[in-house]
């Protein structure tokens, strides 16, 4: 074997030994280091609890536009603005079919024209009747006067003729007295006939005015400048649990008095959000909030909780509506902008707290893993208040070291193990 071959073999052997030794040293180092359990200290201080939610911006102090009360069971939409459309004051928002009311108007106007003619005819007849009654009175008085003049000659004429004159005078007096007695009643009867026709005319006039007013009510106008928020069709039969009703659209039939659209006031703004039921007891009217608009980065607005709605939704996701008044509105704001809302619900002074991920729950127990000697011990605690990232507890001491992860799972390489209540090697 040549000298060159021996040299190459020696170099290869040295390299093999070096590689084997390096791999062993690396394994020894890794075995000595082992996995580490993340820990934290139990702290005492002021803890502010917050509720965060994502909502939307909308105009406040909304004015609701409702379907007109016309006496019909339903009215049909023939025109409706698009949701979110900006409108000026007195702009037409919605219109309803006026066919039925137009027919009623034409019918009432025809009845009114006929009633007007009836009233005029009755007035002429009443006036003629009154003239006739006056003529009869004048004639009766004249007949009585003539009869009295004839009676003046009674002493100078034959007794039989004188007796006839007395009978004539007595008859004339009785006829006059009867006419004078019946005159007010007969005149009142003539006036009553006119009053009946006048009442019929007034009724027709009222029906015509009502029909005109109903036709005007079929057009809904914006009471102020703002944007259109179309309501959902509460008259729709297409509904099942967990699905929202569809928005109203042209052709829908709605009941009188049913909301059709809202016009929020853009001079005042609100933010609305659907918040989980578990936070309902922590939120109260008047609480302060910080609102950030996604479309306006860096824009932070202050808000105040103004209204808490009822809880809705399926049992596994119950939520309630929360409204907040927004302060410091600017011209860049638009309805529908996404808003990130943070509500400061409570500040606990000098509380003992740990991060929320350090608290564990199992079989109704609440416990933490406290560092003890060379390992960790599961220790039961009392949870006084829980926030999104912090938990106020009792049963620990300030400065105690607690695990931020299940020590058994960390030391076993992430494998699931039973809930340990005894010391676990660190």
C-alpha cells in the first residue's frame, strides 16, 4: 500500500470520529436543556376591565317613516329609495299604489257635485215655499179685513145677511189664526229639507278631502336631510329561525302603520354593536368607550353607552344590541363604516391578578399551577372577576410564580395528560 493511500485513510477516519463526537455532544446539550415551562408572577395593582366589539356607524335620532293609515288592510310599495342613499329634506323616500284612493276620490267628487245641485234645488224650493206661506198669510189677513168691513153694515141690512157676514168674519179669523200658528212649523220644514241636502253635501266634501289626504299620505318624504335606512319586511312569510327578514322592496304589500324606512340625523352619530350575552351584566348606560373607524386610520373618537337592546339569537350565540353616542364627529364619517369599540366597564383598585391563560378549569374547579420547589403544584383558587386578558383571583400571594401553560403537556412534548394535582417535575 502506498504512502498516499495510507494518508487518505487516516484523514477519513479522523473526519468520521469528529462527526460522531459532534453529534453526541449536540444530543447531550439538547437533552440537558429540555423544554421550559413559561411562567409569570402574581401581581397586585389596578385592573381595568374592557369589552371589545366590532360594530357599525350610523346616524342618530332616527325619524321613522311608516305606511299610511288609510283604512285599507294593506298598501303596495311602488317606489322606494335604495338603502344608504343620501337624501335632502322633503325628498320622496317611498310611494304607495293610489289606485283605490283615486277611485274613492273620483266617487266622492261625483257625489259632491250631485249634492251641490241638490242643495241649490232645495234652497230654491224652500224660498218658494216661504213666499207661498207669506202669500197665504197676506191673503188671510185681507179676507179678514174685508169680512170685518162687511160686518159694519150689519145693523142696516137684513138679519139673515148680517148673520152670514158674521159667519164669514169668524171663518176668516180662524183661518188667519191657524196660518199664523202653523207658519213657524211649515217654514222650519222647508229649512230642514235644505239642511238635509247640506249635510249630504258636507259628507261628500269630507269624503273627497279624506281621499285627497290619503293620496298625499301615500308619498313619504324625508323630514330632514340624512340617509335612507330601509326597514325589514315584517309582513313577509319567508322566515325561519336564525335567518333575518328581507328588506322591503318595490312590490311588497305592507300593513298600515308598519315601519318602512328610517332617516337618521347626520348631525348626531351612533355606533351599534352586537355584544355577547356574557358581557351584558358588565355594561351599563353612561359608560365611556373608545371608538376607532377602520376607514379612518388613527381616528379615535369618544363615545358613551346610550341604549341596551334585548337579547336575541340562537342559544349557542346569544347577543344583545348596544348603542353608543359618538362625540367629535367629522365630515369624513359615513354611515355603515366599520367601528372597533372598546368599552371600559370597571376598574378594580389594588386587585390581585394573573393573566387569563394562567387560570384553568376542570370539573367545576378553577386552579393554577404554582411553582413549588423543583416542580409545579395545581392549586385551587377563587375567581372574583374575569376580563378578556386578566383575571382577579383569591387564594394566591403576590409574587407567587404560576405557569402560563400546562406543565405536564409542556414536559411531555405537548401530549395530553390527565389533570395533575400533585407536584410535577420542572
